[in-house]
C-alpha cells in the first residue's frame, strides 16, 4: 500500500549482531580502574523501627572502603510528584518492607562487601505489619507513613453519566470480585549501576534504565549538583518492562559509596534481591458491577478497586488513573463510576509494569462480559462486536478516538483462531462428561494508550547529525530496553533522508549529549519520539535542499531523496549520490554542519489524576486476542497451545519487531495468568528464585502464536503508527480465562490459575451439581 | 582463602590464572579473563544466561567451579564469531528476530550450538528441549526456536 523504501519492511534490528556476538556491553560488563564492589544490607522484617545502626566493625574490616546508612542522604526523598515523595535511598527511622535497603558497603571485592554486611549491627523494634491491602485500610491497622493516615497512598473517586439510572434501566446486572496477584517484571538482567563521583561535584553513572532522565533529575536533587554535571550513560538494557524506570536505592547507593570512597563503585543486584524486594506490578482487587440490556449492550460500569501499593507510592497515581481510563475502552460505556484506593502495605513497592494498571481492570471487565454473555445466552464474539468503540467515538469521560480498527481485529482474530470450527458454547457442552483433557477457546479485546500523557515535561527531542560521507547519527534520549525502538527510529531517519538503515547510527543515551526525554514508558517511543525524529530528519533534509537544487539545477520542491540518491522527480537521470550532496554541502561557502532537530510532544492536556476526565493519550491502539486452552481435568494443569493477537497498531513500522512485541506480550500474559506469583508468608519470601516464582520456560508458552497487524493509519502517530507492545498484553489474561470457562465451565476470578484452583473449582462445581440434583429429587 | 594457580583452556587458548578455589567458572571468565559475553543473571542455575560449552556439552558456568574444568575445552560466545563474521546461529538469531534485549542471547546461542554440533538436524521438540533451561522474557521463545531451525538449515 505505501511506497516506503525502508519503513514497513521486516528489517533485522540494528543492535542484533553485537548482542548475538556477546559484545554488547550491559552495565555489569563494565568496570573501571580501582573500581569497588557494593552490596546492600536489607531489612529482615516487613515492618520495624530502626533503633540503632552500628557500622564500626564493618568499617574496620580490611578491604572495606565505605559504609553508608540512611543519614548519609539527609532528608532526601523521591517520588513521581512533589506530594508523593515517600521513598528513601536507604531507610530512615523505619523499615517498611522485607528486604528494604538499610545500609550499603563498598569493598575491594564482592566477598569482602558481603562479609562486611554481616558485621553491621542493626537493632530493630519489630512492629506489627500489614501485608493485605484491604486490612491496611481498616481502622486500627498498623500505619506505614505518619503523614499518610489510614494507609491511603492514592484515592480517586469519579464518575460520568448517571450510573444509578442506567442500572434501573438495565435488563441484567451482575457484580463480581476479581483478584490479580503480585507479579514481577521478569527481566533477566538484574538492576545494576556503576557510579563514579569526581570531587567537587561531578557524577558519571552507567545504569540499567529504560527512562534514564528520571534518575538524572533524582541524582541532581539528591546530591545537590547541577544537571550539567550529571552524566548518565546508558549501556544496553537487559529488559525493563516498567521495572527500570526511575532511580532506585541501587543507583543512589552506588553514587554515595563512590563519593565517600573516592573510587568508582559498581552494584549489581542478585536475582534473589530482585525477587524479594524490587518493584513489581500492583496486585488489585477489582469489584465490578455492570448493567446491560438483554441484547448485551453495556449501559454502565460501577467499579471499586483496592490496589496493593506496597510501602511507597512510586508511579501509583498513574496506575490508578490508567485503570479508570481503560474502564472506558475498548467498549462503549455510557455511564461509569469509579472509586479506587491504593493502600500502603508492608510489601515491596508496586509500580508500572507492561500495561500499568490496565491488565487488572480489563481482566475483570472482559471476563465479566463473558459471564454476562453466558448468563444471557449471547455469542461471545457478537457481544464484543456490539459494544466495540469506533473512530470518532468519545468516551463518557472525554477520551477521543481518532482511529479505531477494533472490529477488524475481532474479525481477524476469529478467522485466525478458526473460531467457528472450534467454538461451542459451554451451555451445549455442559451435560457431556469431561474428558481427561478438556479444550476450549476464548476471546477478549483491548485498548491502550499510544504514549502516556503524564504531567511535566512530555516531549521527545531528536538531533540528527548528517556526516559528510552521507551517514547519519541520531541523538535521542529515548532508550531501547529490547523492544526495538532504536531500529525503528533509525528506519525513520533512513526513510526521510533516502539512505540505508545501516547508514544510521544511534549512540547510547548520554545525558550530557542526548536531548532530555520523558522515558520509555506508556508505549511512547515509536509514536512520540518517532514524530520528533521525523521532524528532525525533515529539518536535516531541508538544510541539504538548497545545495541539491543548485547542483541539479532544479526547484527544491522537485527534489527527492531515495536509494542513497538525490534526484529530480520524474527525471531520475538528473541525480547525484547522497554522499556527494553531503560532501558538497559541508564544504559549501566556508563550510557548515548539517544538524537536524525536532521536538514533538503529546497534543492532549495532561492526565487528570483527580477526575480522569479527558484523554490519556493522543492516540489509542485496539486489539483482540484469542486463546486455545487445554485443561487436564485430573491434574488441574492448564496449557495454552495456541494464541492469536490481532492488533490495530496504526501502521507497522517494522513488522518483524511488531511480531516480537506480540509474542513477548503473550509470554508475559500467559505467565501472569497461569504461572507467576510472588508469595510471601510470615515475613518470608517463598519465591526467591526464578523457578519458584514461575517465569515461563519454552515448555510453558504457546507453541503457535499468530500475530496480525491491522493498519488504520492514525492521524497523530509517526507515519500513522500507534503502540504495539503493551496493549497486546492487556487482553491475554481474559482470553485465557474465558477459554478455561469454555473448556470446563468454571470461572477463575483469582489469579494465577494454579492447578489447585482449577481442581477446587471443578470439585465445587460437582458438589453444587449434586446438591442441586438432590434438592430436585 | 588461599589462591591457587589454575590453567583454563578457553576458546583454544590456555590461560593461567591465580584464583581462589571457590570461584565459579562464570566469575573467572568474566572478571579475570574478560569474556563478558557470558552473562551473569540468576547465579543459581535457573536461567541459563551463563551457558558455555565444555567438551561439547552445554554447561551452566555459574554452577561450575573454575578449578574443576582445568584441562577441558571451554568454549564461550566470543569463539563463535563477531559482527563481521557471525556464526550461522548468530546470523539466524538476528535475521529471525530472536534477539530483543539480548541478555539471554549468548546463553541461548551456546545451548543451540551444543545441540547443533551433536545433532545437526534436530526436530522442533529437540530444539525446545535444548533451550528448556534458558529463560527469555522478551520473545516468548517462538523466534528463538525458529532461528535455531533456520541455522540448522543453513548449516546443512
């Protein structure tokens, strides 16, 4: 359809060869002369007052160069907004979760640092802990923060339309409770930082950050140094998924230990530290009441959420707001009411994770829609088609849909899943005996923001340096944590300048060189940074045009850039090589530099964290997923042999990268649905390694994954592109849970779907059927 | 703990190092010999990111003491190829989109290499078994399996 030379092609990623060769350097692969190794002492209690810390013996251990505690950071606290700064680099006064950072040591090697940790004596007064968010909100619950009474970290209450009237008019209303558990980001590269403090006030840090400019600001504030003196260099990132956004204790401690020791310090967490105490997804209890007409038309949602925020606020306000925004999409909901409490608990801090708050709400809403379809004898595909939003739709809360291919994604997913062949409603099957392996299919839809519009600085900036030999460097602060954005942004440069992908180099983010950027979160890079790159590339081309026009003796408007050539449209023999044009331009007159620049920010006002009114983004993606499940009725084990993703991504800038995002979303979603769970009991972490935690292996994921891209050419995103890496994980859970119902007739409203829960649900159903039969006889 | 002299044959070259006997092969490869292509992730044998090949078999270097593998043939990712002259496996991983964040990639490639060296024509089940101990969060494994099958075809 499109006549692009580079975009839309299945091009291998530009950083693939160095990564496959093992020569790509991640933070832990770096070392500096004289470098020390840091280790962090963590709290053995979920809640305790720190009475005294004695570091004397640790400091005296040969090989130890620095020991730090909370007081070393003064009163510095950090957080998303001024009113939510409740995190400390090292605990002050109290510890609030198991594994919270209490002290840190830098020594000549890791073994010495570990030995020193054992020599630090901390006297605690153990306090009662609360690890359940509902209990945390009760009167008399242990309190985490003195200035946040009732353990309320975030409270949001809002509504649009007339929900009570809608329920009165509804033919059918049902209310259900859903629970989504505590899961991790699951990146394989543990958090790591290598810091070098140069007196009097210069910081250089290499840290694994998907959004490095959070930490850049954090460090400037924490250490009171100008931003020009904070040099954050971004090595390759071994996965982020939301767990490497901001500054964390590992980063602050590396810098403070370096400041104190005068030597570079590297801290690399162990996986056990990540699994026990690093940030994770918000567990959520969702109570959802929905009213429909008898044909399945949704009239209203009334939703109450209790989210487990852990011991700090993090980006929690955005999570709570997101859950509200996406109560309104992807189905038409004319009336909506929402109240959410994000409770502080004595657990590690909950933050954004691929889908940030939206998985949890869409799991509830899409499974409940399936329940309603079942109760009313409606077809699951048709009920979704009936309620699907469309281009030009405006939600009750004021979100504006400028492009929408939701219907096409439903059609595409149904076709690819061979739905009509495999789907039989549970009602038709329920009187047949369950075999050893019961099979079922399920479907669910999604929507997502294409670049979260948060408050504050929200624009991306790109600088393109065109070298005299016809190659180009793209300076961007948008990082690639594995999703392939570096490749996609380089493809945009290549497309506009008419050069090859391999002619474009994207150096790593370096805060003293690359432009400030909000970060790689909320699915913003391809669409938002993409537009900035497009503007910058056009700017660079504009600077080349006068010389091209002169050399080709043609009007600038008639000149095209393609295939490493610059030529007159309609007269391809009137051409010169791009590299000849750049050489000539650079030497023109007394010489010049070709530097294109572009900035682009979200065009909608910032999210309203109070009321949720207005847009969450300038563009929204839509999608549908279909799952095929097999349930072993003897063991309760659920497997997903086949899954389809059909996604309206606007335009597939690189279909190979898009497929990778879709498949990765399935992996994260299947893990969340069936396998993964952080389990703590009596203040102990029962899942301290990846095997116990349940990160899926190749045996746990669908053998067959089908990825369909529906292109709607959005008016906002770069070249019409919308997001394609997070929305795709939003509907994985409900598609699987709906398929499980279709297989065995039970609803799983409590994640993960463990074999125990499946067997119990089957037993309960049998007992209920027996009781009903006896009651009738 | 007392240092001990060790001789390790890595990628065909004999290296003599002074090391404590409790040091793992992973630590010695990365910290003493500079083979940082072998990744340190879980350190307890769960994830496979540290996979190397010893005498033809894929081995977790985080669970292997360096002192134990003196005199054996140790192969790391660095021996396979580089950006200019990649091994067919590395080329297939890149071309098939099997690389995303890249942190699991060297370990995956080494597990695949051990498989293809022993069994040049594996069926899909054999490919999956070979990487069952290598975790990846980014890809869902589909393109990794495809890349290994693609490399087997290229090598045939």
